[in-house]
C-alpha cells in the first residue's frame, strides 16, 4: 500500500555507510540503518498524532460532503503522480550509484534533466485536468452547489502537486545520499507547520480552503528546505535548465518507466476503494473511506519507513554485485520484512479489534458514520498484510528488478476484484461490502507475493509462516481478547472523554502484553539491536 539513485566527492553520511575495505564499495552498517529507521518511525508516530487530531476539528467546521471533495482531490492527485516516470526511485537509485563513484557533476545533470522534464510533463497534465473538470465532477456525482468549491480545490491541489513533483528531486537526492534523517526532519517540520496552519485557518473561518492553503505553504517550505540541505551536502552541485542532459533520459525511460508502470497499478489499487465508493455511492462515501483508512494507513506508514531506508542500501549492495553482497541482500530482505511485520502488528491489531470505540471516541456519535467502524477494521487488517510486502519490493527495486512488483499488482487486481464482487453480492450494496472485499483480496495477494519473494531469494518458505505471519497475528489475538473484557466491563453510552481515557488504558495494556510476547519471539541478535537503540536514546 505507498515506495517505494557520476563527479563530486561528498562522503557517505556517517551514520549510514562506511567504505568496505575489501571491495571499496559502500557496505551498509546495520547500526546506521537501524538508527535511520528508528528516527523515521518516530517521525511517523508524530505524523500519526497530527492526522488523528485533524479530522474532528475539520468536521466541526466543514460538512462531510466538503471533506469528501478534499479527499477526492487527493485521489486525483494520486493519478496525476503517475506522470512522474518513477522519479523517486530513479533519483534514489542513481544518486546512490553516482555518489558512490564520486560523480557530483553527474548527479547535477540527473536532477536537472528530471526537473526540466517534470515541469514540461506537469504543465501538460495540469492543463488536461483543468479541461476535464466538468466530466470529472459528473463522474463523482458532485452536487451543483459544491462545484465552485470543487474547482478551486482541484485546480489548487493539482497545481501545488505538479510543483512538488517537479522539485521533489532535492528531497529524493538526499535519500539517495542516505541523508535519511535530514530528509525526515524536513518532512516532520513541514507536516507540523501544516497542522498549525490548518488549525489557524479553520479558526479564521476559511472552511475547506484552509486545507488547500496549508497544503500549499507546507509544500513550498519542504521544497526550499530540501534544496538548501542538498546544496550543503554536495557543495559542488550545480542544477539548472542549462544542465539538462538528454543522455540522462535513458534512466527515466528505462528503469523509471518500469517503476512507473508498477506505480500506476499500485496507485490504482491504493485508491480503488475511494474510486469505487465515489462512483457507486457519491462524495460522502469517499469521505468515509478516507476517514476509515486514515488511522490504519498512518499507523502502517510507521514501519513502512524500514522499506524506504532499505531501498538505497539494496541499491548499494546490488552495485557491488559479489556473492557476499547477494547473500547480504537476502538477509536484508528477511530482517526488514520481519521488523515491519512485528512493528505494524501492534497498532493495526488493536485498531482492527477496537474499531467501533475508536471511531466513537475520535469523531463522536454521528449517524452518517455508521459504516465507519467496519471500514476501519477491514482497512487495518488489509494494511497489516500489505505493508509487509514493502521490504521485498524495495530490495528488488534496488537491484533494478522492478518486474517483480507486477506479480503483486496482478494478484491484487484479480483477487480484490473477485472479493469485492463476492462481498457486494452476499453482504449488500454498501460501503462495508467494498471494505471487506478489499481487505480479503489484499491479504491473500500479500501472502502469495511474500512466498514468491522468499523462494526467489532462496529463503525457506517455512520462515514466512513462523517468523513473520504468526508473530504478526499475535497482537490481533491479544486485542480480540481485550475486546471481550471491554464488552464485560465498559458500559454502553459513557461520555466521549471518559471513553478516550478507558481506550488509552486498554491500549497501554495491549502494548505491554504484545511487547512481552514479541520480545520472547525476538532472536538474540534482534534483542541486542533493540537494546543498543534504547541505550543510545536514553
């Protein structure tokens, strides 16, 4: 569900890599990789807290239909992103390779070529979106009274995103240099800035336009900060239209287009629930799926940062290409997948079991949100299994083998379509049927894909069950047991703030019990790694 790089001589980030004395190639340091992943996960936790706080404040001042318009804008933005030719992966992979060769001039030509190309493509896409606004609003059944607001939101959000798509090269280049913490710090400050601006603009009475204005200001800040940080990391870097190099287009036309084809399928599948709901049920259903997926997808994004950090490490190992590096790639995949599974299972298991009280405490009693608990629960289960596929895709993408991802996309298309059709026919014609079918198809597709990755990297298939799947299901079993206790002890109809307090208590117990169980499942080397991180943080 998502990830997800040739002259100059800035050294590798000290916390990310060191020269390998035998080969001279950059070998990933587990310590730096773990530290970067830990910091990135902390940033994601903070992001989750801000995303959790926003919807109640927004819905207090904006109608569900207006919120649905904003959610629909980002479904559209996701499709606009398909025009980027796989830029993010091209930048990360080839910046990592060029930097390893000490070629800062090559990095400048790569970035310049990508930026100029994206400005040209983005301008065409922006014009196409503006010209197709009327049929698009008809497709999504937007009421005539809401269409003026929809025009402003769509044109504004797509325009800001096209700018971000063109100039995101600087942030992706930082990632390719393995300056993950610098990139994450910019992202963290930018979403905190957006949060503060949304609150201020809502208070000022801007309504749904508060979201667009804050999004635009956040984007400008992040782009500027990443540009400054990259120039500090590579003092000799020169980027500009005159640095455009047509020979660099082969990276975008080869590897980039392969990535883009995979991304096309991923984006279509990621937004399938909202698109289907919008076409069949209207903007309010889009808002329901946006709200239902907000908590699970934000929680899943915390461990997904491990996949993001894994990509440049895999690219560096693949560049070396020796037998030892190939064995290390398999180990990197196995450990990253297990780490993602164990971390994601704790919050997502709790959300799946406690979806109803979470929705009530989060947004209050609202008749129009009756289907939301089912959507949230189903999305949490699907997100758990989907996020576990991330490290496999990152490792193979780092090796330049993007075709591996097409298997997963094909599995998802077939299985999700079949599951939604079955649920629609048996459960009923509503949002709950779409959510349940989507989750069922995703779970089966993810399991088959991970089994394929294990076999391709010559890892035992049994490890997938014993080291990844079963441990990731344990937190869900713990949460369901606590739910039985909840139904016995917590009276129906208690106040919203009291409900929040009781939920916090049950959540703390859930985390403690899951932590004790997962600690027993950890191997000795994994326990040592966790203890090292804790000692450094304390």
